[in-house]
């Protein structure tokens, strides 16, 4: 490939090839600052991100890569394409370029690869931005297999003109705003070798499901969906947010599947805002100084354990550098509760923000409504139950003397247990 060289380290610039074993990945590295690794989806290249990269401005090292089997990357031999293979390629790239905890931004297939990377090499990505994707790509198998068979019989260009062009991955409002994105996307598809595009389709159709492992992902995650996406359905993106321990959602009302082309400025703005939030939390934790936090953008409790069925947000605690206090928000729908328990090493204060709940403390039952506050001494059995049929019971709570539930201690008790001496 004319004008390319192999590379190592962050000195890499546009038009470089990186040997990752069995393939040379084409990549572009521009700018300086905290790294953003941009990963494209099916049949595309790093050029998918050109408009987003322009909108991001300065202040970041932006890395765009063409995946194995796509675009300008080269394979020494064609092997099976899988999420695991692609994720391993990204891991090698991160290590070889010495990217420190990059925010990995993936679109569609690229976002599923980012999820796989976080599951297999959790020490590498600092945060994830998942755009237009879902955890189980096998939901797309019928479409992918039909496309593969048609391309094998008729060729890639005819499939693009006869099938893809009749239902392109754009929302109608997006095409009305900027019809040039249709030709831009089509030209990227035409750069594919038909055999490689079919291999990508079959890899998606046979991709391993990731939904059962989402609770293992501890990084902050931003999920971006288009309300008019007819490929990876927006409800699957919303389900993804609900299943990740530390995720929030941004939804673009007039966008389809190809969000980086349909809404590049809005995409860049969402990425930058999210990265700033992650940096605030990380800086506050590292320097033990205040930062601006929001309950809906902070870690959610693990799916296992007595609170796994509830939305419990740990806003302040060990992860923000606190050692003697933990503060959070919990949501209890009608009838929702948790097991009776006590904390031998921490006092607790509970305040109801909305809805109503019954707080049991020792042998007392307190009916609490918005603005009501109760104090729970250490080593005192307690539990709260949501009693609002119309509004969830949302509480704020704080531990005194502990920065985490592990420090506070957690001792489950029978429901009729009396105060522990």
C-alpha cells in the first residue's frame, strides 16, 4: 500500500499499518491528549468517523482503525472472523500504541467488539461509547445470512444497488437534511472485497451472545441509539443500558442506524460530555477532591446479591476517593424490598425523595414520604419497602464511617431479628 509504513508507539500518524499477527491493520492517529479509539461497523472503514472527528476538535488523541477483513487493512491469510479475533486485534493495538485507558467508541459491529474487549481485557479500556448496537448480534442473523447469500450469487455491487439501496441504514429525516451521506456510505461499501464483506456478515450471524456477561463490565458506558434505527432496534439499546452496571443512554429522535454520519456534531458532543464526566470522577478519586456528580451517571449496583433487582447508584464512595462516607440513590418500585440486614461498622441516614416507603428499623416501622429522613444506628436491623403504586420510592442514603458496603459490613438477618448488641 503506497505511502504506508509499519509503526509502534504514539508517534504514528495517518496512513500507518500495524502488524497484529496474521494481519496489518490500517490506522490513523491524530491529535494529542486523552485517547479516543474509534471502531467502525460492518463493511465500513475508519473513514466512517471523519465527520465526528472533525466535530470533536482538539484535546484528544484520535485513533481510527480499519478492522481485520475490512477497508485498507491487509490479511496475510483469510481466517475466521469473530468478535474474539477483532477484540484481540484492538488489545494488541492499544498495547503497541501505548494508549492509556482509552475511551473505545464503537458503532454497530464495532460497539459489540468494544464490549468483547472490555469483557476479555478489562484493564485496557477506560470507558466505552456504544453507538447503534446490541449485546446479541445473532438477532441480526437472518438479515446477515440473506445478504451473504445474495452477494455470493449476484456480486457486491448488484446487491448494493438492488437490495441495500432500497432500504439504506438511514432515517428519512437524516437523508432530507443531507442526502450526500447516502453516496458516502455506498462508496465505502464498494471499497470492500466481496469475499471479506460476506465473511463479516457471517461473523455477525454467528457472533457469541454477550448479554449474559454484561454485569461483568465495570467501565462507565454511554449507549447512543437512534429512535428510527431499523437494524439494531432502539429497544435493544435501551435494554443494553438497563443490563450494564454503569451506563446511561442518549437517544437521537430523528436518527437511524448510521448515527456517526447522520448526526456527527451531536455524536461528538455526546462523546465529549461523557468523557468529561468520566474524567471528573477519575480526577476526584485520584486527587480526593470534590467533583460534580449525578446519580443517573454513576455506577449501578451489581446484578448479583440482595440489591441486584434494584436500581442502586453509588454516587460517592471508594470510587471517588471517599473513605469515611458513602452516598447514593436507590429506587424501589411498589412492593420492592431487600432482605433484613445490618451494618456493624457504619451508621446510615435515609431520606425519601419521591414516592413512599415503609422503613423497618429494629422493631419499629416508619411510614416515610418525600422529605422524610430517618437515622439508622450501626448494628441495627433494617429494610425499606416501596409502598407507592403510582410513583417509585426513591431514596437518598449515606453511610457514616465507611466508604463502601464492604467497609460498612453487611450482615443478612431473618426478618424478625432483633437489634444486634
